C-alpha cells in the first residue's frame, strides 16, 4: 500500500456556512495549515467558488437559509463529482447528516463545535485517501475495465431504509421498483451462493436470507455478471460471500461488547463490503486472482493479502481496488476506509480505526480457521488486542467454525 505521508501540499478546502463568525474562526484556525482555505457565506457564493477553483474538499453547513445543505450537496455531487463532500453539522441535525451519507451525498460529517486540530487531521486523512485512490498505478488498473460497474441508486435507497429500521416489506418494495435488479437478485439468491430453491419473490428472499445478505447481493450484482462465470469463479465468490456474511454478523456483536452503540450504529452493514476488491479482481482480472490463489495454496496457511504482497501487488492490492469503487459509488467514508485499510488497520482514521481493527481481527481468525489449523491449541497471542478479551476470542472461534460449516454444507448440497 502506498504510504500515508504528511508532505506539504496546498489542497483547496471550501467552507460554506451562513454564520460569518464561524467562517472567521475557520480562517483564523487554518491560517498556518497546509490548506488553501476558501469560505462562502451561502450556497450561491459556494457554487461560484467551485466553478472557479479546483476545490478538493467542500465542508458545508447543513441548515442554511435559502437552499439547504441537502439540496446544495445534491447539486455539487452532480456538477462537481470530483469534489469530496463533508457536512459540518450541529448535533441535532446528525440524523439528517447520516441520511445524506447513506444517499451518497457526502462522505462524512464533522460535528459542531469542533477542534481545529481534529478537523485538520480529518481533512488531511481525506486528502491522503484521495491521493491513494488517484494514484497512477491504481488508475491504470481501473482503466483496464472497459465499462466501470455502476451502483444502482436503489442501493443507496435500500441502505437508507435499513438504517431507518423500515419494515422488511417496505425494504423489499424498494428493490422491486427495478425489475431487472429484482430478477438479478433472485438469480443469485437461487444459485449455489445461497442455496435457495425456487425462491420467486424478493419478500421471500429478504425473509429467508435477511436484509444484510440482500444488501450484499445488491452490491455484488453491480460488480459481477455471474451468467458468464466458470465454476471456479463461482466457488471463489462463495468464499467471499461467506466471509462477509460471518463478518457482518460478528462485527456488530463484538463492537457492541466493547463500545455499546457508538458511531458504528449508523452503518450496520459496514462489514459486508470490506473485501469488494476481491470481487472486482475475480470479475475483471481473473488471471491475477488465480495467480494470487495459486501462490496462496502453494504456501499453505498464507493469507490472500500476504500472497498479493509476495507477488508484488503491494501498492495496488484488493484493498485499493475495492476502496476505489466504494468511493466511486459514493459510499460513506467508513465503507471506503474498511476496504482500504482492513489489512493495515493502524492507517485508518481516528474515527474508524477500531472498527477497521476489529474487521482485521475477525478476518484473520476466519483465515486461521479456514487454513485448517487446530483451534484447540490456538496461540491467542497471535490475535492479542485491546478490543476483545481472550475469553471473548475463545468464544468467537466456535461461532465462526459453526457459521463456516453451515455455509459450506449449503454449497455441498447444491
Ligand atoms: Fe481482504
């Protein structure tokens, strides 16, 4: 992975807020920063600056007279898609901010009142991620894909409904709005991946598979075209599905044990998408995917990422490739970060680091078990961490084993 650096740069940041005192304090606060700071007291002035300057990040207030933050972000997304969008929001508007995040209008939010150092660190982190995702080597790989997969708007609507705890029926209705998507979902649900037989309705699929799984399929069908797949590809996709399924069932449980609800509560499906890069490799670069797997199998016990490193794909691994697409699809920052750093969790932002570390831990446990190593004599020091206790670790292992065996049997029976 390209190293995160703190070299001097003159990135352009635009702050939009109708409170002049806030803009003044921002200007003062960032006087000695590496950023070139622009401020606008309203959305019209903000749009003018966006027109004339190459702005990297827009940080905007949410509640403003005239056009509100939501409308403003919508316009900016359409007209200036390369600008990273961040919401500066008061605590009361936090839920509205989350709604904007799930709709792909902003990547993250900063809560008022803020500490300048924290905001500066956050902006630097966003810029570093942008640098990684825009590196020539990565773009070279992405440009090799003739038609970039597009994420349906339905995905964002679906995420929003799930986050708002809408009923199964309401969520299913969203998917049914697009018959071609509904058909593709049923195709995957009825295939070997999930082992459903003759499931003919989305409602039935959502009840049997669960909303998490449905969301996972929804994202995956944007990326893949299973109709043309060979059985090897299908088998590898099953492995990726099972992994994300186990991840997303354990992650909230373990996170809650340590933190109660916390920020992760807003994105209960963050565990589903962390390995998206593998799916992209499988679909668009099957040769490379197979060589990674081949090398992994030759060196029994080696993990997928280790095999990538050994083959010289360090800078552009499945982490960068997956993160590129999640960012391209305007998924919130937490999704991009979990994909980008799940094998290097210490590089994640302060805000998301513990979630990424937890994903890393569960991912390594799954690898350990899949490698057929004896879990009775497991050396817990390999998984030593301050997120979950040894006792919980010991309890988690049989749970993973059980989930793996349940799903392996589904595949075997098909
Ligand atoms: Fe991975």
